[in-house]
């Protein structure tokens, strides 16, 4: 075997290299040669190729993403912003919360169980690396049509993978979404979110500073999983005795990750690390180059000291391996022994693989010979930037002109009743309990609210009852009709959900799922969505703390609906004041907050009844969203509302049905003056919620809404065991329950 | 002076902190115990909490039973020390043969997390004396290997000796034989069950009910009574 050393590379400038097979463009390869002033070694080429990939470098998206920083609202709560493993928000009482949503879309299509499982594992390590104890997870999911045979392959595997991994980590799964649409056929979206809690002084950053500090790799051994394309390099550099194709999807071991969590938290408690980074995409290449790039000095790594699962791995493969459950720490020499002792206590393998140096280079050695000598910033932070062309698709006008408000409406009350039953039984509107009951929502004993509530809420301090709430939302149908508005609606809905449960929205994380950036139409959708989101964050005062972009979610020329998923984090000073969705108290009054217009573009009704997507999405009024949130939070804090449910897809009737079924009580509704029953029940106007108000609080509540200028319309009362719309129809709860709860198990069990 | 109740942490244990909280909520002192440590720190009783000890590799509870801490627990349980096994802890207790039977994969093959109704069948154990026989309670259930099985003779014996401690009501969530959710040993000091009483001790979190608190107040009262006698 010939080892492609730095010296060898300098001596053989003309040696052909498989840069193309590794996904690099010619100008990118030339730039690497320029940076190094020679051809890269095989190991260097592997590092650059993976770190300069779309996934790691955000090369197509970053010119648009920078708006999140440029337009960031003033926000005292933001302790750590974009660029670290995850953002950190001050939630008061000395606590900080870190949260982030990421995608694991492509692996989950190829291998649903492991793809979804390692998606959970990866985001949990990101949160852990910030110094936080992970306290909850959530999974926003999108699949193809519910009755498509491939959905039956992908969905149960994804759900079992999320459960199999998250349940074994002891992290409650408190929310998320499940959406079906034929546009996700072949491109399911498996996003994963994690929330972690720490004290301010425990925040840790990913940087390697202090010459002489040791670099420790700890956790699982490094194996051949998740290497994918790099194997072409291995076969290029080495003779045929080397390993052949490696599997591209990683395999997770949640037991190892649980040990890694407890071990790392104990290490944090004793303040033993100067810098820390998890190993995710691009493995050691990413961890070493990012740590060194963010620090003040260089780094020297002895790659042959890395503990392996497979002794035949080449140095390139070790650098690229995405084996799960690994972390990399920078530790002062005096703390190394104690660090290793704690790892031993938890049966976690830990190895000193290198040290921080005075220089400015990342140097990697293999049995004494140098195989990497690069400026770390050039790998980690100075990747290519593309200004991809973008253009509004030609079909956009025709799509928007195809007005959903003109679709045939139910001719009479019977037809309306029938369509409503069809709506609440449709896969997107039906109960997802069959899925979420496969996740542990109780573990850790702090879950205050979990699905199907508007947001998930966990207590973070047992003495003071301080808590945080998180909701994730996104509506690809709205975003397809108008990406700018669609992204804002995703934020507005998530923001509203958090406020409806009684928490004050503070900050967001986003997962931007789109098609190919090489398609100008998709790139336009991306540009519009990021612009919309950045503008909306500025108005609502909720900064983007971090997130993830997933591109190339398309098959052939057909892209998924643009699907920005927005996670909003909120804080609640006293979780005993939280507002559930359940209508539980007979006699309480139901108020509709906000204004209802005829807005059916992208609506659940237009999809379920007419299989239609056209027109414009609901209008956004962010000042109204802010006011609504303030009313919902005040109402909760001052005991004026006992239940609240945000209105989104499916409108008033969907929310009422969910709240009635949750509380086991019926509701009698009256169509308000100025609205017809159909619009009242099924329009999806934004900026609205339904609340249940105890009679004793009615005057105080309506006075508050009146004084603040929020329209509040009394629409009915909690009563009986049916959902009845006066003068229209009545549907017994038992009939609604059957319709709502039998669909998903019927399709998937 | 209150009772000291040990809570064991194996690698992969998940509900240890919840169980310690439940012990504290009941008014007892929670003492963390470590799997590598034979020393039980003079606790008066032990809880083996839920989770996936040793990743449930090989078989749930199969590796944990050989840990140093279990050596002492098995010995003292045989001498009468109260031991409660919850979920994975129940699986460990069957592996040690302190309790008969075994747990298999749920009959529907999925992990299941739900608010589960149970009937307390006996108030004659150290961990159920604060309930009344026949009382119905609801506590969370969450497992994938929860299907209790034993041979017919063992099941008949358990029934005859009043050692079926809990039965599933309304729904049998995993195919357990004779709807058995939990059992006790002959002396009544060792109890195991699949559902999670430690997740139902505060009205604020979980299912909003406190039906599980009785396990912890039962043992506390019994220990204090014993200490005063």
C-alpha cells in the first residue's frame, strides 16, 4: 500500500485525483490546490470534499441565510446565536435553554429505522455539546400519501426508529407533526428537534484553544458506517486489499449514547473541558477542523490512535466515518486523568488522539507520516459560496389564479356535516396517537404538556415551576402557493401554539426543506421563504438561533413542496398556569379570538374534499399574532381561560373537535353574525384561537380583549356529548371519536 | 428520622431520577445506588427503576442480574428487605428468579406508551398496603418487552397464593397472560410490575394523577412501623 503523504503529494503534482466522484466541481478542486499550493493528499481531498458539500458548507443557501443575522431583532434573551452547535436562550432564574431542529431526510428514505434513529442521536449530541442536559425531543415528519404502499414501508420504520432510539435515551417525546402529501413520496422529511437545559455558567463552545491542551475522542469506536462516497477514494489510493463499498447510512446504538450523555454531564459538572464538539456529519474531519478553526491555535492529531471497530479502515475512511455516539473534547493536561476516570466509570472508551498546537495548521499523522496539513478555516468555514440563479416559476401565476374560494361548497347542512366528518377522519387531520403512543412522553417526570396539545411543555425547575414550551409547525401547501407568506405562516402558527399553551415565545430554530438548488424555481422558493421568515422574526422579536437546511429533496424534476418547518421556544414562569386544549368544564363559554375571512387557499378542506391546491394562502398579520399571543398569555396567567386551541388547518371545526375529544365534553356552537356556517367552521384565517372562559371570568376577559383591540366573539358553550352547530347539524362525540381515531391505525397498523 | 430507600442506577437506567423524586415526594430519603457497588449504604428498601439496562442487549434484565449491586440485593431480599422492580426492574427481578415468569416482546410488536388502568389485587405486600384490594388506579405504561408469561402451573400458583398484585383493566396493552401487570413473591416483600407508578406522583406532570404515590407511602409506613416496633 502507498500512503498518500503530504510529501508524496508535493512530489507528484500531476497524479490524477477522483475529485469529481467525491462531488467536487473543477473550480473547487482548483481552489483546494491554490489554498495548499500543491495537490491535496487523499485524506485532504476527502476532508475538503465532505466539508465543502452542500450539507456541511451551506454553499447554496448561505447567501440567503445571512438575513437571519442581518435582520435579527434586538433580543436580550439570546446568549449564543447562529454558528455554534445550537443557539442558547436565557429563560430566567439563571437557566439557559438550547434547542435546534435538524433534518435526516435522505437516510430515512433509504433505511427508515436507522435513518430516523440516528437523526435523533445527532441532534441530541448537538444539544449535549452545548453543555446542556437534553430534556425533550420532537419530530416533525412528512410522508407521501397515507395510503401509498411505500408510506407503509417508510413510516413504521421511521416511527420505530425515533421511538427505539429516543425511548432508550430517556428523553420524553413531547410533540412534533405528521403530515401526508403525495409530494413527499420518495422524499419523506424526517426532522428532529431536541431541547436542553443548563445554567448560564455551564455553556460550552466548540473551540480548541490553549497550546498543549489534549484532544480526546470518546464514545463509540469508529467503524465503516456512513462513509458512502468516500470509498471511491479508498479504492483509488489503496490497492484491492482495502475494503470495498461502505454502507452510506449510519447505525445507531442508543445505549452507548445514553452512557455518553451521563458521562459528558458528569464531565461538565467537574468543569473538565475547554472546548467540545459532537461528531455528526463528516465525523472527525468536521470535529477537528471546526474545533481548530474556532480556536486560537492549530491542532495535531495522531489518527492511528483512533479506536476502531474495523482494523482495515483507511485513514481517509477514519476521517470521514460517521459512526454515531462519538464526541471530541479539548482538555487541559491537568484534567486528562480525571476525564478518563469518569469515562471509565461509565464504560465509555476515551483516547487522547492529539493536542492543540501553537501553529495555525491542522496536521494529521498516520503512523508517524503526515497525511494532512491544512489551514483549518479553509476546511471548516471558508468553503465555496454560490449565488445560484433564481426565478419565480412560470406556473406560479396560474397556481395562484386557481382560486380555492371558488370551489363548490356544501349545498346544505347534511353535506356540510358529511364533509366535516370526512375532514376530521382524513389522514392529516386524524389523531396521530397510533404514532405518538410509540414514544415515551413521561420519562424524566417533568412533562407538563405533550401531543396532541398545542405545544409540548416541560418543567425545568421543581421548586419554582419554571418551564419551557416548544411547538414545531410548517405547511408546505401554503408555502407552495406563496413561499414568502408560507414561511411566515409557519412561524405564526408555531408562535401562536406556544402562546396558546400559556408560554411567552422567545426564539426560533428552523429546518428548511426544499428541492434542488440547481433549479432556479426551487431557489426562488428558498429565497422567498428565507426572506419571509427573516422579516417575520424581526417583527415578532424572535431571533433565529440556528437550524438546518435540507436541499435536493426531489425526484427527477419534481421537487417537494417548499417546506420550512419552524420551531418556536417559549418560557412560562409557572407551569401550573399552562393552558391545555381540552374542553373539560361543562358550561364554560367558547370565544373565537381574531377575524375570520373567506380563506380556503391551501386549506385542509380544499385538499380533503376537492383534492385541490391553488389560490393564495391565508393573509398574515404579524402585529395581530403578537397581540393574540399577549392576550392568550395574560388570560392564562390571570386565570381567565381554562382551555385554548390555536386555529390552523381545518379551522374552527377541527379545533373544536380536538378539544371536545380531549376533554370528553361536547360543544354547542352558534354561527356568528356576518358569517355563513361553512366559512365560520372551515376557513383557515390566521391569527385566531378558540378559548374556554369560565362564566365568572367572562366580563374581565372580554374587557381585556376590548381594551387591547382584539376581536373576541362568543361562539358557544361547552355542553352535552355532541358537537352541535345550531340550526345546522349535530355530531355525537362517539361518531367523531371513531372518525378521528381509526384512520391512522387502519392505514398503518 | 425517615426511611432510606435505595434507587439503583445501571448503565442504561432511565427512570432513576424520577424514582428518586417519587421517593422524596412520599417523604422518604432517596439513596442513589450504583451498579458496580456491592454496598447498599444501609438502605431499608430498594427500587429497581425502569430503563434499558445494558441496552437490554441479550435480553431485558439479563446482564444486570449479574452486577455487583444485585448480588447484595438478591441476598437481602431473601432475608426480607423490600424490593420493588418497575418495568426494566421487574424484568431484572424475573431474571434473578426472585419473581417467577418472564417478559416477552409485546404481542403487537410496538413500543406502547399510555395511561393504563390497573386493579390492585392485593394490599398484603410491602408496596401495596396503602391501597385496598380491588382498588382501580391509572398509571403510565411504557415498554416494548412487557408481555408477562409463565407456565400454567406457575400462573395457578400465583393466583392461589394471592400473588397477582396488579391486573390490566379495560385494555391488555401487551398480551400479558391473565392480564397480569405485576406480581409479588411469597413473603410479599418483593414486588414487580410493568407500569410506572413513579410517573404518577404529582398532579402537575405526566397524566395529572397521583395514583402511583401509594407504592411509596406504603413502603414508607411499613418501614417506619417496623422501626418503631
